[in-house]
C-alpha cells in the first residue's frame, strides 16, 4: 500500500507540474484554494510558500531516488506545516483535498497501468500472428 501512495504522490507531483507548465500561472490555483479554505492574506502567502516547498522537495526526490529521503517524510513535513498555518476547520478541509487527490491519483495510476498492460498484450498478440 505504501508503494502505491508513493507512486501516486510522484504522479500527482508530475501532473501538478504539467498543469502548472500548461497554464504558466499558479495564481489561479492559489486563489481557488484560498477561497475554498477561506484564507486570510497571511495564510495565503504562507500556504503558497509551504506548497512551493512541497513541490520542490518532491521534484528533488524524483531526481535523487535512493538517497534516503522519503515521500512519507516530505508529506508529513508538509502536513505539519499546513496544520500550523491553518485553523482546525481549514486544515480538515485541506486534508480532505490532499487525501482525495492522492486517492484519485492512485486510481488514475492503476488505470494507466492496466491500459498499458492491455496495449502491450494486444501488441504481442498482433505480432504473434
């Protein structure tokens, strides 16, 4: 299960970076999350910093596989920071979003894996004819 979560977080990070690269403007994301969590100006700035640090740590981890750093440590540090920034109500909302994103990413990752396996099987069958 832990491997699935780690894989999902790496995929989630890659998808986030892809979306950010396409829109080239993360301010929309932060405005949306700010409205949903009802953040004040200070919280908005610190949440943005915390999320940037999370993304940078995930990117560094993907570049340095096997260095002893773990996704679990990065996630736990990020959640701890967010808990210090947000009040209890905001943090519960944020945690639901974060956990739901991980769960959805696991499902997407599994679907992609199944589709890839089917494609390979179909190619093998076609080449065997």
